[in-house]
C-alpha cells in the first residue's frame, strides 16, 4: 500500500502506523499544550516525526492573541497544506479554533479538521473521525479544573523546561482575548506540578521556568491551594541543584513574601518577569490594570533595594486607544528613570470581542509604529549601558549549544537571561562542553543584547 493511501484505510485501533508532526505557534504555554498532545498521541502508537514531508497528519497549534498571530496561524496552515511529495491531513488546533469554531473549516477548505484548546481529552475520538475520512470539528467549554493532559514530549532542549502552573486568566484586561479563549484562571494541583518538576530534574533538566498567564495569581482560585510562594517552597524541597525562574508576574500581586523568598533562596534566579504594559495612570485605567505609576515606581524601587543583584524584564504596549503624546512620554521617562535590564514592546492590535475594540481615541498605525521604534531605541541604549557595566565580571552560565566545539566556541545564558526572549553569552572554552552544563565565565565585551566572555 502506498504511504499516501494508508490513512483512508485505517481504523482507530491502528494509530501505531501513522506518522504525525506538530507545529506550535505563539507562546510557551501553547508549546506545553503541543508537547502534552504529542505525549498522548505517542502513547497511543502514533509515530512522532519532525519531518513534515513524511507526515501523514500535521497538527498546527495556533495562536490568536493578536491579529498578526491569527494571520501567522492561517498562513502556516495554508503553507503546510501544500507540502510536496504527499498530501497530509492538516489539523488546526488550539486558540484559533476557540475563537472561530466551525467557521475555521468553512473559511479554510485546505484543513481537514479542527480541535479547540479545551478539547484535547476528546483527541482519541477526534483522530478516529479524522482518519476515517470525516472532517471533524470539536470545540468544548473549559473544564472547571486544570491538570496535565499527559507526560510531555519536550520539543525544546531538555536542560531547560517550562512548567505551566495554571490555565486561563481572570484579570480581564480590556485589550485581551485570553479569558474568552482560555477561560477563567484555574490553578494546577501543587503535587502534580512538583511531580512533573521532579521527573524533569531526574532526567537532566537544569532550569525550570514557571509559567502561566499570571503566575502570581496561583492559588487565588481555591482556598485549599498554597499561594505562589507556598508552591515554590514545595518545589524547593526537591533535593536537586537547579535554576528556578519565575515568569509572567502581575505587578500588584508581588508581595513581600515572594520578594523575601527570591532574595533568600540561591536556586531562584535573580530575575523577574514583570509585564507593566504602560505607566500612565489614565492608560492603565483604560486597560483595566489594577495599579498605577506610583505603585509601579515603588515596586521597582523595593525590588532593587531588597534584591540588589536583580534583572527585571518587562513588556510594554504602545498605541493603545487614548494614548496621546503626553502619555507616551510618561512611558519613555519612566523606563529611563527606572531602567529594566530587558524590555519587549508591541503596538496595540484591536481585537473584536474586547472592551478596547470599541474605545474612542484610536492611535493611527504609523504613529504607533513610530512610538514603538522610539521606545525600542531608548531601551537599546539602556541595555547597552547595563551590559557594558558587566565587563570584567564573573558570571555563571548554562551552556545552550556548541557553535564551533572544535574551536571551543559556545553559546549560553546567565541566570539574568531567560530562554528564547532574552539575549545570551557567546564564550570560548578550552574544555569540551555539553548543553546543560554550568560554567563560570568572565565577561570580555558586550553589545546591547549579548555578552562576549571566556570560560574560567
């Protein structure tokens, strides 16, 4: 039988003969969903491959956070439907399906099925329908609780792993579709989180990154759960040496308990991801963010005082409805007076179904783009200055990869640089190093986003 004819003659009990590939778009939380889906399908006998050209089925885990992400998802679905050599079945999965439902198969005839982010526990039923020649669409409501789907198949280097501690969001920011797509906030059981982390560490992971839509909201949805600090203490009870990094924190939920924990525990990276979005009180109110500029300024100063050796990362939005030149200058002045080691930015993208979509005071796209460029240019200067101050210092680095191992050239990261979103360290070493090893280096030179160093 020809490979391209195989699916149409299969039944659900013959999953083991099907080659399946997956593409994950968007955030790291989406990647975890993809990895759990792959783990589930692998357990049923599917042959997992990263070669799209040989796959019988390709699952595209889509993103819908902003219009640009939605278009990228559609483009990827269309691109893969034109895979040469054979005609695989293309499945749209995740957030785009949550947003558009059955409309997605009507508007994109090239795809063979669609399954929403809350429907993966119905994946076996979905796959049986798909391989029998049907064109299934399954979109279910979010469950009342959140738990892992299955053991994951990591698609990123094994030495660094993201661990999702909650699903959904209840913050209701006026520009955001996440609560509509992912549901209200649901914390994962601490024992399940700790068990997963223990398994990862036992298999060689050296860095754990805690992620969620809002990690600092952990436990707020149930009186029986610990808060984030309590969860972290349970994780730190594990008898392993590793880096623990906290991502996606909400400014008004960072309390003294969490600050003290970061300051006192050597295994917690002196790094905090603190998305502020803006600093203008007027814009923050329009965004429905529950803090103001004075609170942000006080928080940054408190963090700097209590954890002197701290790297702060933030995210800002420009071009939000109602943002005038005065509000934008407030943002520029704030990051100049309160410099962040890392800063990412994006221009506002109106999303149908959000409160912001109906707001007055639209900022012209060309103005928003100009503000974005100015903000990032200012941050580039700040980053360059901060990196220059590290020249001559000794830092601990986790090896990411060998660039030219025979010439002793490697790439890694310090505890002050998160994977994928921050810069890194290019360094030389006379020793042969493997990904995940920890080495001490001395910084020799810098650029705005990367460091050049030599292993000690």
